[in-house]
């Protein structure tokens, strides 16, 4: 069952100390600003919830995991303030995931584009299916994946980030993403994926919560400056989206 709500949906289910956070949107699980804001706040709330030991992040349906930020909102940006606010959406979610005291497992069932790749990069451990190809196509419309780049680079390295961003029209398959370190494991089917996600989540939930929190701190060491960095990057993207090149590219894409 997939949502038909224009602002998308967000549901959290808590069972056996595992919180499953599921987002959805009729446009290939893309994110309008309102949904990104809700997701960031959900990570903040779960961070202090004593009934939760680990979080699983997933999206609705069996096709795309996430098509990035809302195209309709992107096209409508006409000033720097709105541009910065728009691109800050994924910055705030990535920072909320980074600072969340609970480990986050990504469950990725299908294609991942743009900001969705940033979400995968911000997870602590990612399971995916063979259908979970990734693409960063931002350069084709005159902007770049500046906000999500630190999260992606942290997993795939500078060379992987360059390969993804500069070959902006090509998909990289799930095994490429696994070889580079973005995905931990890749499965043939969604049923296999879901089985293994639950096994790991429940194992983690049985461990000492203090040890899990300390491990999360170690994993994210050296990223405290991201609060400022990602918002600076959002401003860079906000400026570029107002450029004549990008306005023309978006107009062609819309047609």
C-alpha cells in the first residue's frame, strides 16, 4: 500500500525495541520539505525514547527507495532564502541521523537518487536489494549534491564521490555501492532483505544500549562541524538553483 498524500506520509512502529520508520510519497518516495522536516524531528524524538534501541529506515512500496527532493518545489524556488531553506531539508535530516543516539539501519529495496543517496550515506548500516542502483544527476541541471556529499564521501571515498557525481547520467548498481562501502549487504529479493534486516535489528536491540551509543559516537567521530557545513552547502545550492543555466535546464526537464 502506497500513500496518495501530496505531502507524503511518515509512520513509526516500535516493536521489541526496534523502531521502524517508514516514509512514502506518490512521486517515487521523493521528499517535499514538510516531509523532510517531519523525518528530522522523528529522529530527534527517537533519540531520547527509552523504548527504542535501534532504528530501521525504510520507504513504501517495492519500487524506488527514494527519488530525492521534490521536483515541484525545486522548480518553484525564486529567491536565495527559499533556495537555502529547500536544500537545508536534507541537511537537517542527515544531521539528525548523525546525532541520533540510536544506530540507524537502512533498508533499501529499489533505486536511489540524489538526496536519497545522502540518506543511505547517513545510515550506520545498510541492507539493499540488487534493484537498489544509485545515481547523482545534479550536475546535469547545473547544481551539485553539495549537501549530501559529506555523507556519501564518508562511505564511498573521494574517488567514489567523483565517479558518482561527474558521470551524472549513469546508474551505479547495488554491487558497485557495496564494493565502495555504501551498502553492507545486497540481496536478490525483498523478502530476503526484510528477513536479514529484522535479524540484525533484533540482535542489536539485545545488546547493551550504552555500548551501542558509544559505538555510534566512535563511528561518527570527526563530523561535529557538519551542523555548519551542511547549511553552508545548502546556501551554495540555493545560489546555483537561481542561475540562468539551472532555470533553463529545469524548464527543459519539466517539458
